[in-house]
């Protein structure tokens, strides 16, 4: 859900970001005000970090275990605490093989010096030993041999976090899938936009993926091509994921603020009682709208809503009750909002058409489809962003495009300008929990913002 982006412009924003970041390397004058700090936050107690600590560098954090935000999130592997009188685990001889395409389990056993008979007894072992049959290129398989030359254990490392561990028992072999949970450390970053969102994000130490997520959160309110101004600022509190003290990835954005042309927007991540995570304003309103503004990406408007238009095929005045988006044949078309499928079928000059019934007496219509998406049929239900079909030129169409209509109480409205209702806010019964859960991370965002403003005011 969080990867859903409401605006086709976002794709263009990435391209622009790539161009800008290239020119930034060439031109040092294209400087970006940016800062990034890793700080110790404690979401559980809601303590705010003293201002003096706000400048803590990530290097200092790395050596400070108390910087961990979430003491409950640790490796799932139990600590090795062997009593003194138990003999140490026998030393095995391990041989490792990087799995390449074309390798089979049989060929890997052979390389390790073991035969197919032994391989069969391993994969017929207990637990999840049979999962050893699913091998993928890029994984590493390790065979442990005991002092007698017999196979004692196998470890299939699927990723940094996931492995399949098989061990010899008295009765054969037994396998267990082990998934490590990385430690999430909370990081704060802020930036001022000089020329592009992605340039500012990079200067603040954010990956493009994280900047993309940030744009996705605010993309319902800010057009990242048209609305962005020099001097806009953003700040973000997000997770960095560590394993054994080494950063392996970024986690979720927990809270963010965007100051666009003097307008400040704040968002906070919240997981509701049903386990669904989404971004809300601090007051509990959804950051999302109930409808996507544009149901296709990578499209341009080829014909506007116009109730007095001359029809291009019929050559007479006929209202154009929707917006046409020209796009390549086969481009996915998304449901603008949650709803029920009133029609998925042929509809005269509209060709292959889907009509959706939403709440608030709103219907949306998608025409000239090449084909419907799998599972889309009259009477079914769809969720916002779900692919319902593909751009084509069925019916009366001069070329591949989506004809999109937005009707309120049956009356056609301009899809480009019609005010879109917000998605569901936090339910009033859950509002107290929402406030309690989000309070501390919002306080952290605010503390760091004011800390950096003080620093700027002192001219440091
Ligand atoms: Zn049209």
C-alpha cells in the first residue's frame, strides 16, 4: 500500500532527479543544504532527546548499543550460553559453494563429496529439510563434515536474513528455517531543496528509494513536478536496519514533515487495530484520498473533459464526459478507489469497459480497454490501485488511450479538477490509541526540527 503512488508525475520526478544528481557532480555550486543525524530515540517511554544529543553522529551511535530504539526487536536466534561443563560443539570442516544457474542439489552434493543416496535422506528428513530442494542462483550452500568425513550439517544461506539450517540427529537429518530480525535504529534527516527533491534527498544521505517513499506519502497533496519550490524543506524520521552492527537496509518512514511554498504538511505512520499500516496527519486524517487522481501512470492527457466537444470519430458535437489519457497499449489501468464492479464487459462505442461503484454515490468508468485484468468481473470488488485492465483501443477509438469518467450522483464531473474526498480517517473509537502511539515519534520530529533551527539561528 505504501508503494502506491498517486501521480504519474512521480515517474518523471525520478528521471529529473537522476539528471539533476548527475549535474550536481559536475557543478559544485549546485549545493544543497542538508543534514542527517542518527540519534537515540526511545519510542516506548516517549522521552525526547536532549538538544545537546541531537548532533550525535551515526559513528557514535554505531558503538552505542543503547541507541537501539526497539529493545524488543532482536535476532530470533537464541543466545549461545553453554554451561561450562558441557563439551564444546565439535569442530566441523565447512565447505561453501555459491549457487549458480544450472547447479542442482545433486551436483552440489557431488562437489561436496556426497552421493545422491545421502541427498535423498537429507531432503526426506524432518522439519523443513525438504525445502533444500528449492535452490536459487546467488544463494550459498555450506556442507559441514565431521572428523570421520560424514555429513554433519548443511546451511543454505538464502539472504542476509534468511537461512535453512539442517543438522544430523540420532535418527537422520532435521531442517529449520531461521529468519533474523534486524535491529531498527531510528534516524533523522532533513534537507532543503535547491533544485530537485532527489538531489536534496541524496545530499541528506537518503536513498532514492526512501525519497520516493517520502514523495509517495505527500504525493496526494504535493505535485512533485509542478509544486516544488527552491527553499522547500523536508524532515524525516525513519528506521535504519542493522544486523550484527552493520547497516543492511533502510526500514520504514515513521514520521515526516514537508514544507512546500510556506505550507507545512505532517505525516505519521500508524498501524491500526486491524494491522493495516498507513500515513495520517497528526490529527488522524488520512494522507490519502479516496480516489487516485489519475488511474494510469506514464500517460498524458490527449483530450480534456468538455461538454461541447466535436467528436473525433463521429464528427458532430458530442459531449466528452471524461478525460482521455494516451498511453501505450497494455499499460495497466488502476481502480481509482475501493468499490464494486458494476460492469466489466463491452459497452457500445466504449469497447471493453469497467464501471465501478464507490461510496458517496460516485462511479468511475474506464473505456477502450484492450483486455480486463485477471479476476475482474461484474459483481466483484476491487481495492484502490488494483489493476483492473489494460490500455487499448477497443470500441470507437482513434488510438490506444484510456477514456476515464468520474460521476457524482450520475452527473459527469471533470476527473482532473473534481474535489476528491479523503480516505477513511482514524475511527473515533481508535483515536485515543492513535494519539498515544504516535505522540512520541511526532515529538521527536519536532525536537530535531527546532534543534536544527536553533543551530541555523546561531550561524553554526
Ligand atoms: Zn474520451
